C-alpha cells in the first residue's frame, strides 16, 4: 500500500466519480493529493473527509490561469508535483442523429475535454521537466476509440486526447515525463445522467443506456470507478516506468468487440449436418 509514498498528485475532476475514487486510491498508497474541480462544494467536502494529506483547489481545467494557480497551490501546499491526472470531463447531450445536433456545446466540450487535458499536461510538465520528471495520466473514453453514432463533439474531443497523449509522450520523454491515457467505458457515475438530462425521462434513458452497455460488453459484470482508479495507480507509480504513450481501455472488453450471440447461433447451426 505504499506504491506512491512521498509523491504528490493532482486529480482534476476529483470531486466525484472516477476522479474521487482515484484520489482515494492515491492517498491509500501514500501520496498527498490535491483535488481540483469546478464543483467547490463537493471538492471541499471530499478533501475534508480524506484527511490532512488531501487538499482542494477550485480550478476550471479549460482556464490556463487557473491551471497555473493549481500547480503553484500544489507545490506550495505539498512541496512538489509528481503525478498529474487530467481526468475532468463533460459529456455531450444525446441526439438521435448528427443532423439534429446544433453543436451548441461543441466549443465547451472541446475546451474542457481536450484543451483542459492539454493545459493540464503543459503546466504540469513545465514543473516536472525542471524537477526530475513525473507521470501524466489523461482520461479519454472508449468513445474516442470506437466509431459509433451520436455525441460527435465528445467523441472527437476524446479521440483528440488519444492522439495528443501519444504525441506529447514523445515530446516529454527526454525530461523523464511519461504520458499515458485511460479509456473508461460503462462506469456508473453521474456523467450518464448529465448525458440524458435534456430528455423527457432522463432516468429511464440512463437505465436503457446501461442495458445497451451490458449488451455490447463481453464481460458480464459491471465495472466501477475503482477499476479506473487501479489503472491510474498503475500509470502513476514506478511499476509502469517503461510505459509511455499508451491507451488502456478499462471497459469490460467493449472495444475488443461485441459478444455476438446471434453469430454464435448461426455458427452452431452451420455445424449441424444438413441431414440431421
Ligand atoms: N463514467 C464513464 O463510463 C466514462 C466513460 C468514458 C470516459 N469517462 C471520462 O471519465 C472522466 C471522469 O468522469 P466521471 O465518469 O467520473 O463523471 P463525473 O461527472 O462523476 O466526474 C466529472 C468531474 O469533472 C468535473 N468537471 C467538469 N467540468 C470541469 C472543469 N471545467 N474543470 C474542472 N472540473 C470539471 C465535474 O465537476 C465532476 O466532478 C471524464 O473525463 C469522462 O469523460 C467516463
């Protein structure tokens, strides 16, 4: 439980869901952690509950000034920065077709989901480059890997995170800075309800979405925020010190492919002799 002993981490979007689970995991493994979020109330109370090795700083990841202040706050509070988890993100609203999408949220999504990751990486790396390196972890999504209908701005932003992670990993390697990303899929957090908030029956839409996720996922059991936190712990610590520029889906196998039961039935019937 001492994998991150002596290290200092920032987790953006740490007031809830995957970010909060990761902050808890990092703390449990000996790190000191700054939770950064626009949700000041949630972030303050989360940090207070986590004890003196946790602190909270209000920060909008899409604002370069606020991210600069976040790095300064972290160094002033805990004496350094070794791990930057650029996890904050927002979804796009569900639309039945791209033709119905007015793209009104395009810039906001790009600002938070892509520019936010780039700013977090740049500000953290400027500090890390002068202080012996570090580990940067970015949250993308299986939506940035798989081509599917709907949520085009979100998918484009998350695909951007993947390409950016690979490119910047090359750029920063000479400073001892590793950059990897995690692609969650089907993790029950409040992000799904934000996705469906504009629909007539948002709760029913969330239930339907969960059913769809289950049907396209090879592993039968549900994942949770702690599964992502485990992956983040791996990238944060020294066990992964020869790994950079990678994308790890944590999704129950969704990007590997669909469990096509119908296909299996066809194969079975083909194996049956015609005369039988
Ligand atoms: N839950 C999933 O299945 C899933 C799947 C794919 C990707 N993701 C990604 O995982 C990340 C975490 O999401 P989650 O599922 O924990 O959802 P969540 O809504 O519980 O957490 C997102 C957090 O980000 C914060 N946030 C939003 N905008 C911000 C901003 N501008 N600056 C700082 N903080 C901001 C929110 O206040 C919230 O605390 C996101 O990047 C999301 O896109 C989640």
